[in-house]
C-alpha cells in the first residue's frame, strides 16, 4: 500500500500527505484538520467533509493493515 495520500485543493492544486506522519484527523469550521507527528497542522478545504474524511481514514487503515 502506498504511504502517500493525494488530493486536489481548489486553491493549492495537487497536495500529498505522508500517511505514517499523521497523528490526528478531525474537523474544524467545516474543514478537515490533519495534525502531524511534529505538531504541524494542515487545514484542508473540501466540498464533502464526511466523504474526504472517510477516504483518508480508509487510506490510513489500508496502509497499516498492509504492513501487519
């Protein structure tokens, strides 16, 4: 399983997130909030918060299942 989650931000274009570096996923003000292991936070704008969150969580789960 790839360790990179890729998405397209309407303002920033193509973005890539390294899955093993993610420590927390949540939402704030309707956006997806990702906290990394170094404490850095990224606020991701999305039209469908629930679908994007679910997609990211499934990618994280698949990544760690493939390493077990």
